[in-house]
């Protein structure tokens, strides 16, 4: 009985340790991915550029709220009179003075429209910034997994090459090598060439992937990447309809086009209002100093009339105009925005459908493998084939066939994983889902 209890306890401890190890591995992987993303967000110049676009839009939003400053007009000059038989002549160097203070006022509705357009410009800038951050997360996560999976393929290729090198060394050091052994030696040397080509292709692909990741991190292309990240479980099942609906509600590009439609509506409204002139209003005071003193004040105003030009110095917008051409242009831009939104919706739906098909095919391929540990089984078979060849139980062609099969299956599985993971994060990017919230 005690023995059974001890065995149960040992099994429980082993299971708990395995579970904790997997949990720690997942946490470390998520931490590595977030570190890469945070590095990119803090150093990528494009992120800075789109952030400053928001700051610029904020400045324009503040400017749109401002009222024009009041203007002051003053006239000062001499006043003189030649006199008459009953009145003497008179002269005053500042005898005439006229002062006018006026406040420019936009036509009702113009200031409100300008403020709404500026607010929409800020929202659009924020959505562009969010879109780039989602794209950055998608690219970094996809590249990190692709690098890890390609490194695994390179490791297995190197393992096979080393196994062949050992056999070549083994055959070449035989004291009396016969014709058969010499032929087998040449077969091994010829077979090694193909594996060396595979290794070179993988190294070039890895160099390209790391260079792309370093570019996003604003680092040198030769900077070493120390992030061996691999998927730790089966890929999740996705719903095409859910992805379409989520993209319709959250895709930043679609949200931008929605704001552009609203902005075009506000622009059309403002263009119609611009057909009406602004006006000014304010007090004035006039002073005449001659033989007698005349002075007084009142209220002055200016407004355009249908056949006048601008009659307020330094102020635009005080002329009365039909504005028909600008209204036609603004209406056309509104229609364009609506058409472009519909076209973008169809494009997004098509993109989601095509990427979803790729994801499902790759996921089905991985789910239909004979075993989850197929690569481990093939790795043991490849090592066993070497031992059996040394013992003379199999010939050289059977040995090479096992090695090639091991590498071919590795490429197939790792390729399917890369396709599935890349399209998974791409689908999240299209749907407007933050990739940093998901770890595979």
C-alpha cells in the first residue's frame, strides 16, 4: 500500500513539474515576443512619424477653436480753417481723430464645421498610428516564429550532415577498403552535396528573416537575434464569419474610411457655408477739434454684398460668392469616399477569405499528421539507420533514403507551421486584433 501511495505521489510530482515547465516556457516566449515589440515601438522611426502626425493634428484642432483677434483702425491728422470776416483762422495738428475697433465674426456654422473637421483629422491620425502598430506586431511575431522554425530545420540539416561526415570518415579510415566500400563512400560524398545545398538555402533565408526583423527594430542587419521561439501547441480553430464581422467593426483602414466619409460630409457643409460672407462688428469714436470741438461714437459693421469684393483689410472670407465650383468638387469627393469605403470592404472580405483558406489548409495538414511526435520518431529512425548501416544490416541507399525522408518531413511540417502562424497573425491584423494578446 505504501509503495502504491509513493508511486502516485511521484507521478503527481512529475506531472506537476511537466505542467509548470510548459507554463514557464509559454510565459518566457510571450515575454520575448513582447520585448521585441516594445523595442520596435520605442525605436522604429515610422512609429515616431505616425505619432507626430497625431501631435500635428492636435495642434490643428487647437487652431480650429481659435477666434480671430479684433482689429483696430485709427486715423489721426491736422485740422485747419482759413477763417472768415467774423471768425478767425484756426489750426490744430491733431484736430481730426477717428478710431474703429472691430471683431471679425465667421458666418454661423463655419467655426463649428472647422472644429469638427479638425477633430476628425485627429481621429484619422490616431487610427493610422494604431494601424501601423498592429502591422508592426503582426510582422514581428510572424518573423520571430519563422526564424525559430527555420533554425530548427537548419539544426536538423546540420545533424544529418554531421552524421554523413562521420560515416565518410568511418569508411575512409578502413585499413583495406574494397570496391563496394569505395562506391558507398562516393555515394555518401555525392549525397552530402544535396544536404549542404539545403543548409546554404536555410542560412540565406535565415539571414533575410533576421535582417527584416532588425530593420523593424531599427538595428543593424547583422545584429544577432537571440529569440528561439517555437509554437507550443495546436493552432486554434478560427471562424470565417467572426473574422469578417470583427474586421468590419475593428479594421483600422475601414474605420479610417468611415471617418473620411464623415469628414467629406463636413467639408461639403462648410463649402456651402463659405458661399456666405463673414462679417465684423465693433465700436467707433470720431473727434474734430476746430473752433468748436465735435466728438462722438457709435457702432460700425461690415458685411459683403452679392457684387462686392473683400472689404476688410487683411481678412479673407468677407466676399459674397456663389461657390458653385467648390460645392461640386466637395460633393464629388464625398461620393468618392463612399465608393472607396464599399470597395475597401469587399477587398477586406476577399483578403480575409483567401488568408483564412491558407490557414485552414496548413492547420489541417498539421492536424492530420500520424503523430504529434513524428519528427522525434524520424530523428530516432535516422540515428538508428546509421547504426544499422555500420553493422551491415542495411545498405547505403536505405541509409540515405531515411535521412532524406527525415529532412523532407521536417521541411513539410515546419513549412506548414510557418504558413499557419504567419496567416494567423495576418488574419488578426486584418481583423484589427492586437497580436500581442495571443501567443501560439
